[in-house]
């Protein structure tokens, strides 16, 4: 089968279109013919080697963390799916590889595709949807009437998180550029801050939750807008000791991550708020709950561009610019 592989870590490395063996289907796996694959900044970061200490991959590696397609084969112990099912998934770490014609995925990480979405739209959902769910529902336990600040509202995670937060009954603030104000307004945002003209830290105060996806400077400013007992959940780092424990990392890495996150954790403690790092995990059950919200019309996908499979490198380059409105997808079949 055809697949885009990366041969070594490096910022200047390109993905190479090549022929590789069709994946092996284990007893709990489903083989999915890939129709579309979402493109994420995480693909770029893994290629660059930014996660190689905590998430080491053997090279060559097929990248890609989002998939929508059709089940073509099932393992002997699979009970939830059958051949012909239209599904979508964020495969588990160490089993990624959606920039290919086929991928084998554990059935626990798969969900039936929302009925009213195209394959391209469905492929845009899993990674950002699960990230928003695990941040706002699992970690933040966001409640009706609370206030949440979601940074970069026009991005992939932002567009989904805004809709989920509004469904949960929260007041939502976000940052965006003037060009994307109408987009975030259409998603239900209550307070819009043009980050090129305004400073969010002088406008927002007494927030319950912050979803941080930006740099360290923005993270430190965000701590100050939380009320005592508030929570900041960061998907852009720095990783904290709880993450190291959850991932089962070595004592040396636990020490390193503890040092890397010491300043922000200490600042949070002094302000009487909590800091946590989120590295999203594959979860088919949560994805099924997201499917229900999409089928009910509560959440809609926000798409920017669809690239051809052959243009996967161009799609990744476009995502790296940070200018995408919503998600970028490659059409494989």
C-alpha cells in the first residue's frame, strides 16, 4: 500500500510517498481503508523530534493521527464493528499512521462515523474533539455558569472547544484576529479579544478555566485571570510530574519534567490555582459521545482546506503556518 513516511527526525525532513506492507490485523483490531486523514501540528512536532524523549518512535515512521474510513477486515475478538462500517478514530500513540491507504487500529479506539458528516469532515474531528473533551469535561469538569478562556478560537482545537464549552453552559472568551471574528462569533463565543490590538489579561478576570494552547508567556499571563481555585489546562506544555507518572516515564524524565514545569506550577500555587498538562489519549467511547453531539447538531466541524493525498507535505506545511481556520484534511481515497 502507499504511505507517507518520515525517515528521520528533523525540522527540514519531508514525508516520502512510498510502498509499504499492509498493516497486520491483531485479534482486537479493525483494518480501516483510509478515505481521509486529518493533519495536525502534532504530526509536525513528532517529525521534528520534539516528543522523542517521552514518545520515541522507530524510523521510518508513517505519520497521521486522524482517520475516517471503512472497516475492511476485523480481528477474531472484535465485537463492536463489522466489515463495511464507516468509522473514525484517533489511533493510539505508537499505532499512528493515517497518512496511508490502510491502518490497523484497536477497536477500543474507534467509533462509528457521524451519519451527517462526509469522510473529510469526520477526519477533522477525532484529535481536536478528544483534546477538547479531555480538557473541558475530564480535567476541568466544566459546569454550567462557569467562565472559560479558550485561546486561539479559530484553530482546530479552539473551534471545537468553543462549541463544547457552550453546550456545557459556560461563558466563553477567546482570542483571534479581526479576520476570524465572524467565525468564532458563529460558534457562540461571548467575549472576543483581537489579540493584535488588545491584551486579554487586562480584559478578563475571575475565570474558572483556561485552555492554554500558546507559548509560555501567554501561559503565565493566563494564570493571572483565574479566580482562586481556578484551573489552567495546557496542551502546549510544559509537561508536569503527573503527566510523567501517568505515562510511566523513567525517574530521570520525571525529574526533568518536574524542573521544566517548576516555575509555572509554583506561580500557580502562589495564585491559588491549579496547573495541569494534557497530552490527549485515544478513546473510542469518548469519541462515540462526541458522535452523538455531532449527530444532534450541537457541534459542527470547521474545515479550512482539503488537500489531495499526494499533497500531504503541502498540507503539513500549511498547518505549520498557524493560519488555518479550523482543520486541514488530506483526501486519501
